[in-house]
């Protein structure tokens, strides 16, 4: 008999969820207090990792633009001082 459950997040105790895929348990855990668990079921780990990469890329882009603005403001003040 095959008693393997479908892929998804399962409660494993101590306030933790663990992801099981077609091959068995994975190394992906999530706290039950994580805001992403409010919409059940949470997305699979691959989706979560993709979202993290997108968020990180957006932060890097935003911080680069902010750094460019600060640098421009510094040089602008320098030119006015002369």
C-alpha cells in the first residue's frame, strides 16, 4: 500500500510546518506564526524562494537608485560651494 500524502505543508509539532514533496520530506520548514501561513495552503518552497529573490533584486535596485541620488546631491552641493 502507498500511504504517501500529496505534496504540501504538514504540521510536524512545536509550531512548525514541514514541506513534503513527491519524494518525501524536504528540508523546508516554516513557523505556523509566519504571515504566509494565513492563506492556506502556503505556496510551495520554490515559489517562496522565487519571491525572495525578486524582493532582494527590487531592494538592490532601489538602494542603487537611492545611492545614485545621494551621490548626485553631494556633488551638486560641492559645485554650488565654489
